[in-house]
C-alpha cells in the first residue's frame, strides 16, 4: 500500500476506487518525464478532492457503488499535463470518468478540445441486473452523466457507432495528440480504430487502449509498426505507446499531421 503522502492518494480516496491509484512508472514511460515532474503533476490532483467526491456521489446516486469505469483517470490527466497536449480523442464514455479527467487536464493546460464518441446502452430497470453491462446508463442518465457541468466546455461529444463517427471526427482535425480506445473490445474493432487514427497521429503523441485482453495482438502489432514498445500499466491490460518524435523508416504515415501541406 502507498504511504499517506503518496501524490494523488487523496484524490483516489475521494473518487472511491482503489484501482485508480496512479502508476508513476507507466506515466514516465509514456512521457519521458522525470520522477519529480510526475510527482508534481500528480500532487495537483490532490487539490481536486471536492470534484472527485462529486463524481463519486453521482456514481452512488446512479447505483454504481464501487465503480469508476476507467481505472487510470489520474494517469491520463498527468500524461496530458506533462506533454502539454491539446487535441484529444476517445471512444467509449459511459459515465465519463476518463472524459472528466481529460477535460480537467485541458483546463489546466489552458487549451484544447476533447472529442468523445460513445454508443450508449441503457440498463433495463432501476437496478443493474446480473449479466447487464456495467457501462450501461442508469435510468434518467445520459452519456457522461458523472462529468461535472463546469468541465463540459471544450467537450465535443458525439453519440453513435465509432465505425461511422470516428472517420468523420478525424477528418475535422489537423492532428490527434492523444487517443484513448475504450469502446467495443474486439480485435477487428480496435484495429479499425487504430488504422483510422494513424494518418492523424501527431509525432510524440500517445495512444492508449483498455481491456486489451479481449483484443488479441491488435495493439501490439500497431506498436511494432512504429518500432516502439507497448507499455502495460502495472502488468494490466490497459496499454499505451508513444509515437516517435522523429520520422523514420515505416513511420512517415503516422507523422503526416505535421508535414507541410501542399498548395492546392
């Protein structure tokens, strides 16, 4: 167990999900930041206790007693802050834990937009029954139901299948600095999202995928195509990679977002 002075621990306790304890080593691997820089940015989230408690309260009101949906909200906050990222895309929202913390990081950076895509499903009755997906929306709730109203500025939320919406969203962007996959977890779907993303990925950008135990070697193959290692958070199936900052053999397609455009 971490000691009581561990950066981020107060926020973890307020959110109410011990899985969300940040992994500083994973953050360092994906950002190249020093241990001191990581600790400093994780210390920031301990100032968010009131906001985290509010998210927790919304979950309890919605019948989610021990559920924070996304296990690494403080890690993604730190990644966006440390790299100064501004153009973020995620697929899969549910209650909006990842969304809220990406938006918090953008607000702290003073710039940027989060583009989220979600295909919502509703639970059948007032209680989540055995066999129902825990990402189902409780009665009267909509996608992102735990995201505080104060954070919704700068949130570009789209409802529908990512097979349809992700290409549309990507066409509207010059580049993508961070991508988080947390939607349909099949090898085919993850491969589709990653390949759709590839032409818009910024050099030095970050790509994350959750629940990769269900998606075969799709993410590993994507990492190999860049010649970079796959980084697993604490040995879990939440994984990430950092796009090379310089173009090289086999990397040109991923760097197209930073190439000069040809004149029409």
